[in-house]
C-alpha cells in the first residue's frame, strides 16, 4: 500500500492531499500534440488484462469515495466523459484495499443493482468528502439510501444479493491484477496505467489517457 493511501488516515495526510489536489487541478493543460513515454508518463501492465469488449477501447477508473484526489478529479473526468471518442467504453471500478474501501465498493454495487448509481454517485462523494459522513456500515448506508428515495426493503435485498456479492468478489482481486497502488488511476484497454503520481495533474491524466486511446485505436493522437 503506498504512502498516499496510508496518509489518508492522518490529519497531516488529509492536509497534504488537499494541497496536492489543488496543485493537480491548477496545473496547466498539456499540449494536445505532446508525446508520452512508458515508465515516465504512464505504466505498462504486464501481463495485459482482458477487456469487456475487444471491439472497443476500455477505460477503467479505479477510485474510492473516501479519496480526496478522486473527488477533485471528478470535474475533469466528467468533462472528458462528455467528449470521449465513440469507440471508448468507460467503467468505474471501486478499488478495494481494506474493509473501509470494501464497504464503499459494496455501496457502489448496491446502487448499481438498484438502478440509482448515476443519481447517487455524486451524492456519495458529497456525503463523504463534504459532509464528512462515514457511510461505512450497512445501517449508515441503509439510512442514506432511504433518504434518497430507496425503500429499506429494496436496499437490503440488493445489498445482500448474489449479484452484489459476486461483484465484490471480483473487485477484491482487481487491484492486484492491474497493479493498482493508489487512486484515482485510469487503465486504458487493460494495458496501461495512468496515475496522478506520474501525470502530475488531472488535465494531464486525461491527456495521457486520450493519447493511449488513440494509440489503441490506431489513430494519431489529437
């Protein structure tokens, strides 16, 4: 587990992450024609991991609702989602490093099973990052869901469903398979990792991702 993740547990770590996030956000956008280098700007995943649709370019975002970086990355990511190439499939992938991360991953999959993920995804971030709610227990999550229009019975059925359990079992092994050590991290087509530690800014994470998408699409980067 890397230093960034460990520091989330301390007051000093939170202050550092807030400052680092502001620096990432304030960094200038990279030139669109810039070339990027493996090992310097992004990492190669070895062995490459399978994707959901070989006819598309898959982009995974490994994230955690308790991660300030992920919260501050959301505006850049959402802006990119509105303009991403048509051949790109985007998938949010909750990272699971410990029990707290697992609790938030289960909350994500429960919302997905209930068909309310698009509505609640930003609300989860606001609750945890702004309102400082833990949302780490079943009772806390049940209360939150009912406050946002989901009946307690529907929540419990989804929360304890086989489908959600299966997604959780899959998620628990994803981080190791993709070599994820922190969040947010973008994975392009199962082959490349794009992280803030190498990219240095949120706009640069997007630019590098676009470069790798073009590379995988057999097109020149724009």
